[in-house]
């Protein structure tokens, strides 16, 4: 799929939210239904560049930030790297600064980890939740009763070493890359396919043809910066070192917020078991729905399907 957007597609805004933390973000459709879009790893707000304009035309006020320290958002003041719980506070603070105490929330990958924390930490803030190729609450006993035992990290480590590589000794890991281009090339593999475990096969998280070299480079470019690359990996490190979290993650609770759950079936890394777990963990669930010819980065891979799903889920909130 060719590159049909570029880094100048949207105006980049900036706001200082909490404790001097600065967030860079795109904001389109001011005055519409507030919508917060949260990226995962390895992605930035750019992963939504095929969605923002359509959603704004549909009646949303779209806010797509870079997580603190990622992309165009600088590393937070004081040098403390953000984790998925501190970022949840920053994102809520950003929406409040823009005049929105309540908003629709859409997220995947690590953005969904922040989202799960957010709906439990700030239950009155999130009107509706859309997730795709996402984390699910940690409810091991409930999953076991439904024949879905185990946990996502352990299952992932059976086929990939990347979570361990990124999170166990992050400072040592980043020394593997001596230049911006080496970091960009590493990240491009997450879009184009790579060997995830020594001696293993090449596994893709995306549907064939949904990312060409230009599109993968566009998404990977922000991680060429050494400071941004290192900051982003703290999300992984927090899995192994809970003390890095701003506050205890609220990930072991059921979710009562109205939730739409999608899964791009070309994602060979995450696995379909998360779909069955979603059916257990979300009390007010629409779906789960399996989306063909899409993988982990569905908002980019199948933008028309993804846009229509979100618009339809919020149809009653939007202007008629």
C-alpha cells in the first residue's frame, strides 16, 4: 500500500499538561464529539493519519497525541520516562485542557494498556471505548474458569523475544543500535515482518501488502531519534519493574464501559485467544469482530473499515 500522507499532513499542536510534561498532538474538527486516539508501539500519532480527516468530517473532534517522550512529544521534564499509567493522567489532563471532561477513547497495543487503566482510574471520563488488537484485563482466575488460562506476556514469549529484549535491561538493549538508521530499520521490521525469536520463522503482524517500504519508513522515522526510542521502551520495562509505574496499574478489573472490540486476523503475534478473553472481561461489549485483510495496525491497514466501525459505534452521539 503506497504512502498517501506525510509528516506535514496535519498541524502539530503542543500543550503542557502536568508537571511540565509537554504533549504534541493533532487536533481536527474542533467543536465535535471529543475523541482521543492512543497509539501503541512502535507507532505514534502518525498511525492515525489515514483516519483523522474522515473522523473529523463525521462530527468528531479528533485528538491524537504522541505519548510523552515519543515522536514529537519531548521526554518529560526531569528526565523521568513516562509509563502507561502516568501517560493516562497526561492524556486526561490534555483533554481537560481542551475543554473535554468526557470523551470517546480509541486505542490499541500499549495505548490500550493506558486505556484500560484510564477507564478504571477515571471511569466518568470515558463515554465509550474502542479497542483493536489490544490488551485485555488481567483476570487469570476468570479466564481459567473459561478454559483460557495463561497470560499474554508468557504466550508471547513462546514465539517472540521482543518484550523481554525491550523490557528486562532496556539501557543495555538500546546500545545495540549505533545510528538513527539502525533504529529505523529495526522498527520497520515490526511493519514488514521479522524473525521474532532466534531460530524462528519470519512472522508478520500485518496483512501482506498493507505496508510497503515507504509506509513502514514513515511510521518508523520517529523512533530513529535515540531519546524517543529509549523513552518509548519504558512501557515494556514497566512490565518487569512495576516500580517504574507512576501508580499501580488498574488492569485486573472488569470493564463496564461500553466497548467495541476488533481484531485484525493477520496479526500472527498477538493471537486469537485475546478475542475469547475479551468476551469474558468486558461487561458491555460490542463484538468481538474479526477483520480480514488487516493486522495489528488496523487503523492504517483498513482505514475505511476502521473508520466506519468507530463512526457506527458512536452514531447516536454524532450530529445527524
